[in-house]
């Protein structure tokens, strides 16, 4: 089973000895959820896993090499594995920054299941999908489904429920399946 790592405090990247290489390794080995509350924070350009970026109670600003995004209560941003971005919050009140990062193997398995024909999957469950799945990197409006799944994940994190990793991973799978449907409907 894939581990889920919950990080409630973003690292101080100005700290002597901080290594983005070490920091990024955990995103390749676990599903990682970053959940912090900030009125002011800024991160320079850096790598990301496949991720969903949310902000509640205010706005978090993201910038890739091509586009600037403002994420708030009404939307979320999807970035593909390997994307590079910077982010910042500059607000009079505290904003909840909530990011779900999908472990590459976890994402590949969920996406393979969603995109495979049921009969094909039964005939060859170990079939490797050679083509990497890419999402449209854009803002998506929260809908009832995404809002409900995110609320359940946040509730499990907020209550620090013991042995919740399995349930969180189930919900992350549901969220990723929903993202695939949203992405496919964008064509």
C-alpha cells in the first residue's frame, strides 16, 4: 500500500543545508498532502509531482513558465509531474494552502485502471501503459464531487484519525478518477 505523508508546515528553504533534492524524494515515494495556513509565504521555482493545488479562505498565486494562476475557494489547479512552478500567498488573513501530490506509481495505477477497457484489464492486469497521461494544466472549478472528496480528506487530516492512510488513499484514488473525467471532458 502507498504511504500517505501529511505535512502541516512548509519547510524553510532558506535554512542552511536545505536540499530540494531530498525534499522532492518524498514525493516520489509517497502520496504527500501539504496543508498549511499562512498570510505570507513564497516559494521560488521548483519541481512538482502530479498535484492538485487548492486554497481556502483566500487566494494563493501560482506561476509556471507560461501562465499565472490565482487559486481560491472556487477552483483548483492541476499541474503534471515534472512541472516547475513558484507560489505565494500575500494576504491580510490566513489562507489555507492545501496541495495533494500523487506518488507517480499510485497515479499511474489509478489512471491505467480508469483508461483501460474492463475486459482488457481482466485479460492483462499487469499491462504497462507506455504513454504517460497528461492533464490540462489549468484551473478547474470545484464541483460537487471534487468538493465532497476534498472535504472528506481534509476532515480525516484535521481529526488526525488513526489508521486513516488507507481511507485517504481510497479518496485520493476517487479524486484522481474524477480528475481524469474532468480532463477527458475538456477535449
